[in-house]
C-alpha cells in the first residue's frame, strides 16, 4: 500500500542505527502460559509457512465450489447461515475459542484469532511470529506518545501502515487477520502500569484516537465498507485500569463505578470505537464492574455493545477471563454455569479454552441453548468472511500481492520517526537552552540509564523492530559525544555520580536520559511511587550542579513522573518527555534537540506530585472529588489538587498566538410549547432529538506563528460548563493540528454541536445541556457563551 506523506514530514538526517537481536517478550500473566504452550504448535490459518491451506480454495479443491459459503459473490449473512447449518455441535464449539479448530470435511483450516498490533505488528499472542522471511516490522512509538501528537491523521496513517504490514505477513503464513488492538481504557491513575498503552486520560482524545486507529487498520483501499483489511478490537471493556497494586489484582478487582462516571468517562471511547470506528470486535475485561464480571454481564455485552451500539462483529473475552471468573472470582460453582453465563451474556469468542471444554456439558445440562452457540459462531464466521478468509487463496484478493518487501519499508520507518517527533513534549525550556547548535557544541555529555537502550524504547505489546536508533546514536550522528550510563539500570540502586560529573563538567552541554522501563511500569505491574526510580534524582541534580552549559533532562517513561525538583532547578535548563518513542526514538530526539524539528507534542495525561500517591487510593474509581473526605478527584477534568504538569501542557520553539474571529455569545435552545422548563426554572434540559435538531454553531480562530521557526501547533478547544450535575471543571471539545511557517497565519474552524459537545451526564446517567454561562477556552483566550431557552 502507498500512503501520502504527512504534511509535517521533514527530511531525516542520517543516523547510525543498530540492528536488534530477536527480543523475547515479557509474556502475559501466568494464567495464559498453558495456552501459549499449546498454541505455539500452530500457525495462523496455515499448515506450514510455505504450504498454506486456505478456506474455500476452489482452485486446489474444486469440490468446494458446491458449498454456498464458498461463493464470494453472495452476501456475508447468506454464506454464514449456510456454513453454520452444516456444522455439528462439536465443530461449532471448536470455533468458540481463539485457537479455532479445523473442519477438514469442509476444507476449513485452523485459525488463530489472537494477534496484537498495539503500535506495530507484535509477536505477543500466538497468531503472529517473525522469521528469516520477515525478521521484523515497523515499531511505532508506544500509544501514549503517539497520542501526544494530537494528530488524527497520524493516528489513522499508522493504522494503515500496520495493517499493510500485517496483511503482508499473513500472505506468507506469519500472521493472522484479527488483531486485538487498540487499548482505549482511560489513564485514570498515574500508577497504572498499562497507561502507556492508552491514549491518555481524556475521553475525547481517547475516543478520537480509537476510532482513527481502527479506521486505519480496518478500512480497505477499494472503499468496500462491508469488508475488512484486518479486524481490530477495542479493549478492555470496561472500567479497567488496575493491574496489580499493593496486592490487589485485576483478576479479583471489583470496579465500583457510578452511572455518571460510567457514561461520561469510561464508556465513551468504546461507544466511539463501535459507532465511529465500526470496529470488528470488543474485548471484555478481567475485572468486575459493580459486582458483575464484565464477560458475564448481559447488560454490558448484549444490552450495550449489541443493543445500543449495534456492533457489527464479535465480542471476545480477555485471555483466560472465564477461568478467572470461575477460579478467582468464584462467580458460579461449576464451570458449566460459567460457560452458560458468558454465552447468554453475549460472548462470542473465548481467548482460552474454557468454552471448548465446558460448552457441550452446559448444553446437555440445560444451562444454555445451542442457539446461543449458533449466534456466537455466526458472529465469528461473519468477521472472517468480511476479512476474505473464506475467499480462497489471498494472492487473488485485494492485498494478495503484499509480501516481505512491504514490511519495514523506508517510508514506514520514516513514519515511525515522524510519529515520535510529533509526540515528544517539551515541558521546560530556559532561554538559551534548546535547540542546541550542532556547530557550536564541540562535546556533548550523554548520561543516564536510558541513554543507549533499545528495547525500552518500544514498550510493551511490541514486535521485533526493523532496527533501532538509540538516543546516544541519534545524538552522536550530529555531534561528538561522551557517554556515561550513570546507573546500572533504571532502578538505579547506586548512581555512579563521580564518573557522570566528570564527563558533564568537561562538556559544552549535557543530555540526561532517565525514566523507567517495563521493570517499573507494565502489565501486571502498577507503580507504588511516581518519582524517578532509585537514585536518579540524585544523579540528575549532581550532574546539573557541575555543568557549564545547557542541561537537557529527557524522561523516557509511559506514565508521568514527579520531576518538580527539576522543574524548579535553574541549572536544569530543559525537560523533554519522550514516552517510549519506538524504533526511531533516538533519531527523533536528536531532531528536536538540534532544532531540525520544532516540538509540538502536548501531554495526554497529568503529572502529579508524589504526595498524590499517599492521599489517593488507586482503587477508588470515582472521577469526581468529594470535599467531605478530601478526595481530590481524577484527571484534569475533575482533579482539585496540585500537579507538576497537566493535560495539554507542552512548549514549542515558536510562540503561537490565538485571536477569536467568530463565536456566538448566545445560543437559544428551542423548546416545544408546554415544556416544563418554560414555566419553571431549569438548570439543564435533556438532549432529545426535537430539541437538538440543527442546534450547532461555528468557532473561527486565527492562529499566528510569531516565531522565527516553522512548526506545528495543537489548537485545543475546551469548555467549562455551568457548575451543575457535578460537571467537569473543564473538558476537551476538540483539537486540531496546524503547521505554520514563521509569521504565517491560519484560520482554524471548529463546528460545535450543542447537544453532543456542550452536554454533560447527570447523576443518574442522563445526557443534558446545562443552561447558563459556558466558558470556551483556546490557549489564553476565554469566551463566554450563554445557553438559554
């Protein structure tokens, strides 16, 4: 596939990338080891890499042309109905699990549903692996950094590249067609080890990221909306953001969530993923929500995902979550009852083998009807039909010519670098610090445990990358460097302070690359503290004290860190956050440090002081503050305490100004005669169709780059609604990314739908528009808007 280069792409400087060794994955939790041990015997939909077996391969098996389900000219439903009618109960049951069994009499091979593509094709999950044929795939920045770009075009373009590489690998028997990504849970608490996988703390950003990435993965280039390029999966549904904190594990955690928080924080990304992204799958989570396992809750699955949102696809369990329901949560006293509960709730596919083992017995015991199994396998087969799995040899299909040559292309690798550049956030920059001049800097000290790392840069749910460029390599490509690790690893039990100070004192400038890695924050590993680990603070402070030039602190991490000490230290002249920046992270960092690229990233999550961890219980799911108990609330939308940095923070090498060109001061909401709010004072009105029709307005802003350097700028539109129904103090309505040359101006337009964008959720989950004064924020601008009857 060819994609147009983004308008923000710049010509890269040459680097000295290293070639990675095949990396081993920090595998999913122990409950999944048995599955992996079994599945490693199987490849996705092929019997051997060089001798693939394809369903409905009429050329090699002409007898298959008599089967209606093999007729690709027919609609999906007709084909699926024909297939399901031909199956025995046992044949249906083997297609309820991720390691789906073959049906040899119908020419249907095995299929492995579990592949991952969080930020590139991954080797996590048994459906995908690398070999000498395809030794690696493009490894983009971890999602939290890509989200910091606030660029919907970029989100979708990455998805398009990942799905092209996935299809190329499928064609040679190295990948499946169903990828269980993205993770669209809200990064509610800074301690969560999986926050790095998400687009951050804001429901609007997370919703837009999820929909765009899914569209990039799924949408075909021929515009056929009934077919899929690959199948994406939005996870983990729902209110999932505690992995393992002080002994409280996701397997037995009950998330107690108010109806208000559910509807205005936890659910919107999933709703958008289904309605806007048209995602092919939703995965239910391990945890319980309000006392019910999500994978066994008919209200959440059949009621919401299928009933309200009309999912066109399948609902999967997280891996072994049915086993977790039985053994960890003791939801029922027999495994057959668990199997029945899950099927009746609306589950279609079980990652694991629980349904494979217990469904037949559940049917014989009268706990569940075979019709529920029919529904489940119908949804599963329909997804495979839309993917072309039942259309014979893929070489004759739309993506059939893709192969190893289409993986790790120069354009794809450049996009990984561009994504990192767009996401990197400049948090502090004293006059005369960044950007550094490569001609003026004769010696650069590069210090820190993350200064020359490779695998750390790609975070979790990773694949083997095309190649790596470490921070040290990226910086060394422009200037002479002296390297000192300063710590044996990120834990930094004992910092080598004297050696680091020696190289720092002799250098014209210092770059400290600090932070965390998967030993600090990861799946099944939540943090207790949010400070830099071990003696990192000491190393930073001591190095800064002897440096004679700029000191640039680079934080490589998934979650935020309490770096208040560095923010306040005048000797630390700049702070950059680079997330886990992907395979080209070091090159992207160098581009920003030396002024080849003007930083434009903005934080997608707030950074808190360490005191937050002492005051706030991680398991408290309430978003809103409680003055009675001193609970400060969550995220920039509700949090009332101090932050080190907050959502949306980020600097540029240029100064951008905003000027309001057009915005209404008054919006009148039409109400029918006799409406109760005409005769009594109402603080809000419900968002019913009659009231909301054509109720919209435009906001036009003129944005000017007053700097001497061209660059990109994210324009945020926030709203502060009237203080009713526990409304957020501020929330994001939308964002746009613009690129401006020096002194250039551009007009940015936002369309605001009153009932969609200015509404809020009341205490019992009803969507309403608050009457009274709403304050719109763009940068330093504030504009009052009165909404009245």
